[in-house]
C-alpha cells in the first residue's frame, strides 16, 4: 500500500476507535480519571496526524495502530471505573415524557438511540440556542432566569396553557 492508502486505512480505523470512546465519554472525563492516559492519548493523536502528513508507511502504521490501542485502553479504563456516559445530556419532560438529548458528536447520538430508543430527539448545543432564541416563551423564561439565578422550570399541568 502507498502511504496515502495506509493513512486512509488507519484514519478509518482510528475514527472507529474514537467513535467507540466518544459515543460514551468526553476526553475531559478521561483526564479526570487518569490524566496520564488522557495526555498520552492526546499526544498519540498528534503523532498519528504528523505521521499521516509527513511520515512514511511504517510510521503511519505504527502510530495508527498505537492510537487505536490507546482508545481501546481508554475505553477499558472508563468501563472498569464504571464512569457514566457524559458525552450527552438527556432531558425528559415530567408532564409529557418527551425526551431530548443534547450532545456534540454523532457517535453520542448513536449511543442515545441504543440506550433510549428512536423517540429521543437529538440536538446540538447550537440548535438548542437557535430554537431558544426563536421562541417567545423561552425568551420569557430566560429573562426570569437572568433576574432570578437558580430559578427552575418545574412540572406544568394540563390547563396551565402551552
């Protein structure tokens, strides 16, 4: 294989390994559990990127395989420590049962569907901000929360309006 072909192969392999981690956790939670492992994984990502850019085939394979092993080690560490998923937030309306998940990575979206089913609606943080800014009701709640920090939206009852 040419270096370009090897780089593409190992990018795919490392992307799959990264997705297996990122569907459940953030790197910040890995740093919280094992800072050295988090730093090593970050550094290995940099070494692999450099190998793909200027390295030969041997360096690409070496650093690509090491990156995949790094993600596998990170997953084992997080599972062993029973660290809960933190790559998304799940919210449920207490009145209707309507569920949303907010997260950044597509891998996390797959995890939400796996655990909570197809009925959970996925949003990125930017989508939430855009929708909130376009809702008069939300802007009213936001104004109240600014005036009274710590205020919370609590269960509403049918007949209280929409």
